[in-house]
C-alpha cells in the first residue's frame, strides 16, 4: 500500500453572490476606492474584480466597456457631491477628494474622445444647486451667477488633476487662489455693481 501526502491547502477567495444592482454598486464603489490611490488608467477590470471579490466578467457584462464603467463612476461621484449643496462651502467643494477624482476621471474620458455632453447633465444639476445658493444667500443676479459658476468650474479644473503643478503653481498658491475666490464670492456685490450687472 502506497501512502500519498495530502494535497497542499490552497486558500481560495470566496466570490460574492449579489444581485445585479448591488454588484454594479460594489464595482463602482471599489473603483472609486482604488482611485484614491491609483491613476485612472491603472483601475482595470481585473483589479476591480479582484478587490471587490466578484467575477471579472461581471464588470464587462454590467457596463459594456471600461469607458461606460468610468462614466458610471462619475455619475456616482456627482450624486455623492450633493452633500455640499445644502450649505455650499467653496473651500470644502474644491478640497473634496471625491470631486477631485470625478474631475480626473472626466478629463481622462474626454482625452479618450468621450463627448463632453455625456457629463453636462451631471454638472448642470450641481451648478444649478450652487446657483440657487448664490441667488438666495448672496443675492446675485443671473449674470453674476453665471460668471461665478464659470469661475468656480475653472478653479476646480486648475486645482485638480495636476493642472496647477503642470502650470508651475505650487500648493500654497493654489490655497491663496481659493481664499481669494471665496473672498470675492462673499464680497462680490461691490464688483457686480461696478460692472453694471
């Protein structure tokens, strides 16, 4: 009689069994968590599936493509950003890491050729809430609101995704620009009157 050694124990990760909506949300949340530490192009189907504990094919099946999955990420981050709209604080908005991730993902997708219109509804909804704040709290008219919305959008783009560093602007200067914007926003009535708006 020949004795054989038992097969070595191989640890296997248990794959989660969730319904499609829960699995999609898990994939999106996992991708967002990864983007806190990794560049967008490093967040792959394989890595998301491994970290989420789901089959890699689910990512492709539920989203169709990497681009569509990333668009779903921007939609989720837009929903999360709504926490700012009850009492918008420009500093909190500009410094929110999830808003930074969203902007980085949008820039990445635009560079890949995704039409800007895919993101317009997300941004318009957010900016409409911010505009309402400008009108109610600060008493700005429509023209001033459009100008401050655009300025805040440009400031967000400057401060995220490495654009400031790429233009030779250090972090201390970015903080000063944010402080200047907040002061201009709070005291914009005088500028609006001088401009005849």
